[in-house]
């Protein structure tokens, strides 16, 4: 995955689905999979970075530190941000769902809590 292929957002992020705190960043990136007929399907995935929930993730820590910088993210930091986002996505992008957590979130959604 190249840095240019990632659409990341910082200003309009949804709340973290795990803790409901504001997300630090969301990233939308290309993803492809084979459908039931065996054909490739091109699509997108989205990952959410949460300062509270993802702080222990090795690739998330330097990204969270940069985003939390009191100086903000200016032009010099942007050159560091792209590779940090790419490294973080490489670590978290292919995770499969935790089925128990997914079922719990689905139940919260059906109950109107999300
Ligand atoms: Zn969280």
C-alpha cells in the first residue's frame, strides 16, 4: 500500500466504537477480496485510531504522539505522518474481527446505543 492511496482524516472522525471517545484519526485504504465466484472485488476498508484504545499498539504510539503534539501537524510533520499511517495500517489493516466484540457491538447498534 502506498501513502498516496490512503485517505486519512483527522477533523471529522467518528467516536471510537470501543470506548466512544473521539478518534484521533481515521484512514480509508484500498482493499480487495475474492467473491464467491472467485472474481476479485475492489473496495475500501477503514481503520480508526483511538488514543485511548490503541495506545499499546507499537505502530500506533509514534502516530498518536505526533498527532498529540502541541504544535499540531504542520508541513514538517506531514512528511512523517504518511509513513507512520502506512506502518500503522500495515499492522492493523488485515485484522479479522473479534466475533464476540462484533456481536456485542451489533447488539448495541440494534438497541440504539451506537
Ligand atoms: Zn477507543
